[in-house]
C-alpha cells in the first residue's frame, strides 16, 4: 500500500540497548473516491511493557 497519513506520539525515549517490541492491529477499512484504505494502530513497548511510542498509519491499498 501507499502511506496516506502517519501519526506518532513519542511517550518515552528509546534508549540504546533497550529491547522494544511493536504490535499493531487494523482498526478501520473504508473506501474514498473508489480507492480502498486501511487504518492501523500500533504501540511500541519496552521489555517491562512501558509504552514508548503510539502511532496510526492510514494506507491506500492497491488492488491486483
């Protein structure tokens, strides 16, 4: 897909050597001007589960 919009909220600095994991999920799908879009939210956390970054991506999807 093609990134149409990206939003980030940086909650804590990601320090060198810290292991982090990002998880995301699709939260919306819609069509605009005949083009399909998908919205994904994600969170990146450190090993203790502390949120470091939250974000949202909106992508225009390509049909085969």
